[in-house]
C-alpha cells in the first residue's frame, strides 16, 4: 500500500486533486474530517474540539488503511490539525505530534498557495496570500524537520494536476 498526503494551505487544491487522483489511479480517498465536524456542529471550533477532530481524522484514516488499498489518498492528515490548532488557539493537544510521527506516509504533496485564487466556501478563514504562505512555510518546515518525504506542487490548476499525477505514477512504479 502506498500512502500519499495532499497538504498545504486552504484553497490550494487538496480536495480537488485528491478526487482527480482517485478518478485517475483508483485507490481509496480519505476526506478532511474537520469539514464534516464543522458541518455537523454548525459553530466555530474551539481548542477543546481539536481532540475530537483529530480522533475523527485518524478513525477515517484507520478505516481506509484496514482496507489495504494499493493507493491510499489522504486529503489531509494530523499536521493540518496541529498547525490550525496552533494558529487559531496558540496551543495544541500534546498527543497529536507523536501520533502523526508514528504513522508511515510514502509521499506528501505540498501545495503552494500562489497562482490559484482563494475561494470562500464558508469554512475557510485565510483570504490573504501572506497568511496562506506562512501556513505553507510552517508545513514545509515541519515536514523537513521530521524528514518526511515531500514534493512541492505549484502552478495553475492544470500544472498542479500534471505534477501530482507524475509524482503518484512515479511512486506507484517504485
């Protein structure tokens, strides 16, 4: 089983690319649990919610891993929960980072925020490019610090799709 993670700031194409990858390569896709959580609760999240959000994300990921697909496509993983918790609340449950580091991911596709427009969907909260760039840099720094396999994806929508397809094809051939 090859496990890829689409990561990056909001509105950089993670969900769209996850769907495109599944349609092209097959496999199992795991969506972003926090969206489900926010739609169910219909309120702003708070620090106390982070544990439930992270646990929900892990449960969805574990259910998909148990199916042992040749390709597992994650729209996000715990790193987003960690960074959003720190960004929004200045704190994060201590168990998240060790839980993330205990899991194996074959490739992180890190999406740059430039060259694609931010789209307001009612849940997003970083309309300024500078905010999204800072979030990108925090993700890149964490992945690099923990020696996680990553490839930066950039460009317009077509270029992003081409780069992601090439990266996954290469991973599957290896």
